[in-house]
C-alpha cells in the first residue's frame, strides 16, 4: 500500500519484514506497534489507548509529542475511521495469516489485535486461538445469514452467544455482528424460531449490540413489523425482550396500542435487575406521556396488584433515569389510591431520590417535589415528621437550600407546591424570629394567591395552605374541612366526609394515641402561627381576595383555609393580628353566613365568626348585623350546637333580650263557625287545627300562611290532634270516642285507621305503637293501635299530659304532677297535690318537657304561675312569675311562650327567666292551644272564640 493514492503512507517504513511493514500512521509513537484501539487527542495526535492511559496515569498532563497541556484527561472514543483503514491494510497485506472465510459479508472485517511477528511462544499460542475464534465466528455468522435451514441458523445463534459470553475483552466481535445483514438474520430467527433458548439468546445479543451501537437500533426500527415481533414475543412470556423493547425507544402511543401493561407488571415482579429496570423505565414513559384516563387506570392496576411494592426498590437504582421513573409511577399511585402511601413511606429509601434532584431536569425536579409532598400526607403526624427530617437532613446536599434555589425559578403554578414543602421543613424547628426559607416560602404563597393572571397558581396556593394543618385520612385526603365541622358540632358531617374518603370505620380515624394527638396539635399550632404572623397577617388579606373569586375551586379553598386560621387565632396569644383578620374577613364571613344554603358552609362560617365574639372590637363590628345574624342562628340552632352557644353568648352580652326576639304578626283567620279551636299542631309545611265541632282543618304553614287547604268532618265532636315527627302521619282523638290515623304524604290527608276507644278522648299524645289520652273519668288511658288498653294513674283526675321518650307526665286537678314510665309502670311524684282553697281547685293547666326540664303552669297561689323542675331529680330549678292565668304553653331552647286567659301571649327568656314581650290577640278570648313550626320560627295559637293567629320571629 505504498501507492501515492494513499497519502497517509510513507515510503520510509518502520523496521519490519519488507512489504508487510505498516505505514507510520498506523503505528503508535509510544509502543511502536500497529494500533489496536487508536484514540486521537485534542492536539490531533493519535496513540494506542492503553499506552496513553499509562502515560496519564503516571502523572503527565501533556501530549507526549507536542507537549501541549491537555484540558481533559478523559480519553475520547476509538478512532474508528483509522481502525477501519488499518483493518483494510491488514486484509490486503496479511491475508494469509487470517484464514478468513470467503463470505462477502466479511470482506472488510477488521482484526482486533495486531499480528506483528512476536518471538514470544505465549503470543504465538494466543494468536492461534484468536485466529481460530475469528474463523468460528465468521462461520457462524455465515450460517446465520446464508443458511436456509432453520436448525443451522438456530445453532449459529447459540454459538455466537457463546463466543460473545466467552470472548476476551480485547477481542472486538461487535463490529462483525452489527452489520445490517447480521442484524436481519437475528430478526429472521425471532420471526421463525419457536425454540425458547434460541429466542432468549437472540434477544440477548440484540440487546447487547443495541446498547453499544445506536446503528443496530436504527436497523431494527426501520421496519415496524420487526418492533411488533419483539413486543409480541415479550407479551407471550419472553421477558428478556423487555430490555430490547426499551432500547428500541417506541413512542408512548405505540406502547399503549401494543397493550404491554400486563407483561411489564409481570417483569417488575421478577428479580432480574436489567429486565426490571427496563420495565420501570417503559412504565414511567407511559405514565408520563399518556392521557389522564389511561394513567389513572394504570396506576389503579399497579396498586391493586401490589406491583408498586416492587417499584419502591427502584428508588435506589444505580440508574438515575430509573429512580426518576419510579418516582413518577409511585407519585401517580399515591394520587390515585392513597392507601398505598403508608407502605411507600415505610419502605422507600429517600436519600437516592434526594440526590437525584440536583441532576434532574426541571420537570423531573417537580416530580420529586410532588412525590415528597404526597409522601408526607400520612395519617400519623409523628411519621410525617420523621420523613420530613429525612428530607431535611439526610441528603448529600442541603435540601432546604436546594429547594430555595429551585423555588426562585420554578413555574408559577408549581411554586406553591415547592413553597409548601419548604415551609413544612422549616416548621420542624420551633418558629424563629427570622428564617430566609420561611420568608421566601410565605412570599411565594401570598404572591401566587394574588396572581390573577394565573388562576392555576392561585388555586394551587390556596390548596397548599389547606394542606398545611397536617391532618389527613388514611388515604391522604385532607381532614381540614372535616375537623372544622366537628369543631362546629357537626359530627354527622365529619363522619360523612370520612365515609366519602373510604376509610372504613369512623372510630378508627378518631381513636389516635395521645402522643399522635399532641404531635398533631403542636404541628397545627406552629404552622398556623407561622402563616398568620408573616407580615402581620398579610395572609388574611390574600385569602379575603380569594373568597371574592367567581372561580369556585379557589373561593372554596380560601374559605376553608381562612376558617381554619381564624379558629386557630383564638387559641394563640393576642399579638394584635386579630385586628388584621377582623378588618379583612369579618364582614365577608357575615355575608357568607347570611347567604349560604349549604349546612356545612353555614357551620364553617359560624365557626369563623365565633372567633370574633370574644373580642370587644369584634362585637362592635358585628352589632350592625346582629338582627340578621340572630335570625340565622335561630334557624340554624337545631342543626348546629355552636349556633345555640352563640345565641346564649349574644343574649348574655345584652341586658334586654328583646333586641334579639322580635315577633311580627303573619296572619289570622276566623273559624268561629266550627266553635272553639281545641288543638293546634304543626308538621312539615302544614298547620292542622282541631275544632270543638269535630272538624279538622289543614292550613298552609309556609308562604301564604294560614291559607285553608282541606277541611275534614269525620269526627262528630271536639278533636284533639298529635303528630310524630319521625313519621308521615297525623293522629286525632275525639269526644266521639274514636281515634283516627291520617296519612299526610299526599296533598290531601286521608284516614287510614279508625280505633274505637270506648271513652271520650281529650289531650291526645302518641308514640309509635300506642296513644294516651285523658278519659272522662279519673286516670290516663293507654291504648295500643292493635286494640289493647289499660288505665294508669287511676287515683288522679288528670288535666293535661305530655309524652317524652317513653315517659308520660301528668298534670292533675289537685296541682300534683306525676312521671309514669310506660315500660315499667313506675310512677314518680314531681309535685304533690294541694287541697282545695275556699272550695276552688288549683289544676295544672299546661305541661311541657324540653331539654330535661319540666315546665308546669297553674294558678299563682304561691306567687309562681309557671314552675320549672329538673326532669332527672325533680328538683325545682326556676319559675316564671307571670301575673296572667296560663292556659297553654310552648317551649324552645331560648324562649317560653305562655298563652293566657285574657288573649295575651307572653314571651319569656328561658335562661334569664325574664319577660321579653307580650303579644296580644285580636280579641280578649282565652288562648286554648299553641304550637311552633319545625324551625321554631312561627308560633300559631288557637282561641276559645274560634280564631287562629300566627306570629313569626323577625
């Protein structure tokens, strides 16, 4: 090759054997031998790799020939152009020494070793071995590519695999196997062979070649059917193929179309490191680039099949890409089914994940932050804090500083999540006066809340604050709303939220150890202090702005966060921050309380307002809205115990209760054609009246109140009425010696049962299976709706009675009061009877039992017309010293209504036992009966001259 056509050659050959002397460009200037693995340095000089490695290893940092300083001691890749030229020269000049095959496929294959003459016997033996191996490989390749007999091709594959496994590291057979005809030969085997061992060997070889040479992958992906064949083999159980599938880099859409999920999950369960790694990487690719519905389905499958437990191990993988893929998969698993969170938190080794943060892309960094944020949504506060300490202290780098730097350049809608994690790490220590991490995190959250140009950032900030109280369900759902509802007294709403979160039993959620509860309380207190003390309550201003948003997701999150912070504020020392909260939020929460239709929202707004009523300034600001607030509290008191507490507090703060309890006349009707009104009951949206001629009338109870709907004349004498709030039935008893049951489910009521009582029925009271009444003679009759009856309290002439929780209370003509337990028949005396004075009786005219207290009205011979007893021990606990003769009575938690003989209705404060106001009927006729609607907002009375009149709380 000394022709002028080859400018790289020189006529001055190095010493050798004449015509076989190598050109000097083919010879290493250090070893004097033909190059085996040439590398060209940045100076342009080429050396044998091992020789220049030894040169650098000895401490040299310059090029041996030019003496120029090397900027990098890391050697470049092999100079394959020069290596191929050397191989071509060897083929032309030293062919007799190679014993190579005449196959056209191998005409330009290079030798892996220099075959310059050596005097060493060991070198001669080694060279002979290499020559034999090369010949055998070429023969096997020839059979793979040329033979039409499948068995010969399969045998060739197995031989090539053995050569690959056993080959000396210096023996480079990669180039021989990477040529298109050879790769195509391997693919033909995949299409045609059914021998598992051969298929495994073929996939192994293609994977090894593909991982070293990208051109192999390009050859395989040129034909779509080749990829489909490899995937099909993988799905049929050739798990080794997963590594090759990963190397082929199929698109996410291709992976989804090929339906590889089941096969991938099966591989992940196995212990082969390479196969598992490839599967995790492919799975991470699918989850990171698919539609939400597909990702959701995949994540649920991973959790339900327990495969996520195997993926946890990939968090410690040597390959950073595999660690990131595992983070992505486990993040989605927790988001879809949070019940796997505890297992992940318990088994995950987080230090490698933390160390991956620095080298990751921005997308990968946010995935890591999201993963860590999800991980600390555990239902055990102490465990959460253990994980936060690991994140804070165990990484190679300071995670807090790293997060701070990342926060300053993260995307707007991602900043709140990063800030939330950074804030949690900072709060691990007791709140200090200054912390750059806390200040930056808080500034970020507040600026995101105010970022009207990016609603996603606003929502993310509000939702992040909502998570900071640190209380979660077993599935990682925030318990902020549920806990606040429980604090407002709506335990049923709390349990409903727990069931919605699919947590199993309610008791399991709330029965936590004292240590856990203390840790949760401490965390909540510290976090709330950090939030409200930043810039003197600036967070309240931002949340107030968010509450005004028309975007429901944002306003809802701000509402819950603001409610929580206001509740926590009253548990903190007064530092003046409450003033900022009051200015920003008080009027807004008053507005929400007045307008909210949802019971839970109303309760939460009430909980927030409750934070202001102990503050004198707060009460001043509430005063202009007091009537509206009181109206809302009265309507809400049956649903929410907190409403009742606030009513009492407001009442205690005012000398005159009349400020809160104003009544306005709504309507009155004249039914004198039916005689006296002897009974009134309210049920749902209807009012029922019983008259002395036996008529029963049905009136509207809402809207156009006291509008007659129906009139019934099935009784022939005076009718006494009763209802059971738990049912849809009205009961009537009459002096005509019958009792009737009426269905009220339809527009009109209709009689469904008639009972012959064989005695006149007065003052009817009912339970589910019995009814009681005052007969014409002594005692009280108890009837079963199936027909049986008995007489109780037969020594007493009963004037009035009431039935509460299985106990019958009797007010008698002799002023005595008894309690009869219907289950046992035992009788207890609450007040003993009095003898007649001047021949006149002193009967109990009205009797009511409410909230464990017994109210009894009689003539005021001892100065007390209405007396109040404790129902549990019969102790006299109070009295209402009215001067009127009381004939009817109705009681609520706050008020006592007394219907008097002269047509007046007195209203008394049940707590202070003082008179609030007096309502006057249109005539001076006796008030015979009265009732309150279900909400205790409307009072309806009936008089002896046949008039019905209604008042409403205003």
